C-alpha cells in the first residue's frame, strides 16, 4: 500500500497506511518537523494509549490479557502495527480505517481522518463496536524533532496544566500533583482542553490542541519531544474506562497549528 501525500501551500504531509496509519512526515517550507523512520513520525494509539499496567484489563467478570511490549506493561494499542485501508483521499485530506482484531478481544473498527490546510492539520479518530460494549482509548503520538536545522536552537515546550499524575513503575496512581520540572515522561490534566506549544526559537511554533483533557509529554530523548493528546490517562482502561457501545462510539479530535517565527529556510 503506497503512501498518501497531502499538500496545502508550502506544507506537505506524508501518510503511511501500511505502517500503522502514521504520519511519516510533516514538512513545512521544506523542513521536516517530525523525526523520520520506523516507530517515529506520528502514530495513532488505539484501542488504548500509553501503558496498561501488567498488560491486564480488569473487567467486571474477567481480566483481558494484552501483549506485553514495554517492560511489564502493554503500550500504545494495536493499530500502530496494523495496515490501514484508505477509504477516501483528496489533495488535502485522507480517511482510513482499521479493524480491531487479535490480540484485542473485542470486535470493532477504528477510523481516522486527516485534513490539511496551509496553517494547520486537523486529526480525528473514532472507535466503533461491531457487537458488544468494550472499554477503549484513542490518541496520537507525534515525535517532533528537537532541532529543525543543524546548529539551530532546540525545541522548547510551553503549557499550563492543572495537575501532573503521580506515577509508580510508569503507571499513574490517581494522585494528582503540582506540575514538576522536566524532563518528563508524564501525564498531565487539562480539563479545559489540551494546549501545548512546541517552539523552535526564531523558527517555528506548533500548537497542539484538543478538546480532550489528557496529554502525555515526553522529552527524555535528545532527538525528539512528544506531545500526545489522549482521551484518557495511561492505564485508563482500568482507572477511567470509556465504554464504547453501538449507540455511543468514542470520538476524539486534535489540531496542530503552526506559525513561522521567521523563514525556516
């Protein structure tokens, strides 16, 4: 399955349906904003986000075992490793779909829509069930490059959160703390909606926003910063389950809006 390239003015987005429906590249004025390569770019997370503790989902009558792929935990869902089907495409928009299959035990479907404009990219994702109800989460995991041009200043983050989730063994405990200093691999609460700016001084600003109230921020690696809006916190299938039913699908949206601080060329 070939990549899909969206274009709007001087902005280009490369979408790779065969590689987990991810954005393989976001190029603004010829400059790559995302870290390239397998596992990077920006990938969708579903039917869960972040880590699910010990790979177990605790349902009222039984536990569901998920594949362990991050220490003792299951991380970032299954659809990032699946091939997505393109359902519609134009010069500036693409729609894709991915069936939920094993190892996820509940039958459902994830759809994703991306729409590009010269000043922003709109993303949306929806989880529906083919039969019975099940808990689910959705989100996006972009890897923004720390530097856009060799020798240029490194990216900084700007945001205000109501709280930071305490974590033990990488899992939120439910205790809400004041926001601590970086570096972070942490979940933050923003009840008014996610709003995080990635700023490359003198070059570019990207504002990641979403009506969702949870975001994971990761900046522990030198090559990237991650701003991950999510419909629930890590381990949320257990701590804050959102139940998808036939009449009540799970839907989430996000916008990345950019502003040039000077020419990135």
